[in-house]
């Protein structure tokens, strides 16, 4: 069984920064994709960024240039550095891990950006 444990959410003023972390444990394939999604109230869960185990990254247009995703394969951990935060970034952020036919989610961490 795979578990994802997220940390790093919180309340920050517009223009500020936060760093999210997600540690995965369990039986994980060496080739995998880890990522972050977010869901604001009344909206769908959308991709923020993801990163393949080899290092290739993918970002939503709304966060390009402000957010950076990275990972430590030895620790099965993915990070999301969020800079220049905006009120519209407010959402619950979910960590995601997928490989072969498997797709796992973290419990979510709240990020609130005040104006």
C-alpha cells in the first residue's frame, strides 16, 4: 500500500511564498510521475505541476514562472516551491503519485493567500 503525506500549507499574504512537501512510502515503481493538483471551492481539481522520475516537468500556464516543482527520488519526495502567490492560488493542494495502472492521492493541504 502506498501512502502520501503532505506538509507545508498555510496562510500567506499575496506576494509571499510557501513550500509544499509530499513524501511517498510503500511499493513504488522506479518510473513514476509525482505531481500537485489543487481544488478551489466549487471548482474541479486541476493540475498545478508534475514531474517524471527522470526530471521532466510540466506546469499549468497559471503558475509558470512562479512555482517550481522538484523531487528527491532517493526519498520519494516531491516539493512545490510557490513564489509570488496570488489570492487566486487559494485552494486545497493535493499530492499525486501515479505509475503503471496505479494512481494515489494525498489527504490535501490548505493554501490560503490573503490580499
